[in-house]
C-alpha cells in the first residue's frame, strides 16, 4: 500500500517475483480482472507477453512482448499475461482522474492499451522514473518510486483531494467533485465529466465497485458458496444480477471464477483483494 501522503494518488503497488521458482506452464499465466485504473509497470527481469486471443492461450509466447516500462490505461475486459521463465515485475496503479493531473496525459487514448512509457510520458517523467530500475529489493524499488512521485504529487495535488482506500470511496468522491463543479450541474453534465475523467460511465463504475467488494469479501472470509448472501452484501439487486455482472467483469460465472481463484496459481491477482480487505 502507498504511504499516507500518496494514498489519494496511488491505488497500490503489485509485485510479481517468480525468480528461484520452478513453475509449470499453466502457472506462468497471470489473470487480471477488468480494471478502471491506469498503471505503470516496471519489468526488471524476464519477459511478459500479452495474451490477446484464444490462440495465444495455446502459444502465449506469440503474444505481444510487453515493454520494459509500460503504461496501461483502464480496460473493458480482463487481461492475461504470460512469461516463459522467471519474472520480477512491479505494477503501480493510479486513479485515472489523478493520472491526468499528474502526467498531463489524457485517459481516452490509453483505454484498453498497453504502451511503452516512451510513447506516452514526457522525457522528464521518464528520467524521473529511471532510478526505480536500479538494483534493490521490491520494497526498495517501490520506496524509490514513491520518493520520485511524491515531489510531483506535492506540486500538482488538487486542493480538497481525498485519500480513498476502496474503489467505492474514490467513485463517491469523484461524483461529488463532478456535482459541485461550477461548469453546470445537470445529471447529464455530471455523467459527462465522470466519463471524461475516467473513461467510464457512472453505471460502469458502480459495477466495478460491487465486483471489487464481492471478490474482496470472498477472498477474506471464504464465503464463496452463499451466492444469494454475497449478492446482497455486495450491493447487487439479486443473485441473477450478480452472476451477470461477474461474467461481464471476468468472462465467466461466479462459480467458475471462484473455483479458479481458489485452486489456480495464475489467478493470484484476484486473491490480493482479500489481502486488502483484511
């Protein structure tokens, strides 16, 4: 988790370090849920490939080789990557409205894309991030990243910003800022501002909020069999509503995705939600 002074900017940092591990082919995949966030990914060691189609599932090394410093925008589908051998990778997630303030880069051209940092970021930002690649542990690299970003965030942080922990906190604060804007306060204008800042409609953000809370609850307390109870607790209208939205977010129904999360190494990103919930 980021230091408190960066909590309104950084969602979290994720490290994947498989050095010294012997993993079978199926465990070298990494299945990520649909995400509303922007991210920076540092590939320190090894090579990851983007698995884009069913054909790539059978020959994942034919997928796009991802750049050493990568910028990813919000997505509309789950993302899968694969590595032929060990990897050491750090991914840092940013709130999309903050990303624009921090980097001066618009969200819309990044949607569903994974680009080399050099294609997106200004040269001075690239220069600022280079020390993260220096030798050190994951903790040291993340601390170095925070030090570099903290200076920029102190200069550009919006007044009255919040420090959300859950996606619901961020989405609520975003809607409040949009509603209080002096440039028109109708419902349609509010929705346009949210869409411009995040690349998503307010309804889509609500879907993501419910899914995050659902998976966090399941991973935390293991209540994956009580679908009706889970639907109510996570804010869905009913069990059928939950099933439809989970399928939309993950590509599969709750029973299947929960079984895979519980039994397959490659679904480790979902299990991190339970760690946050604790």
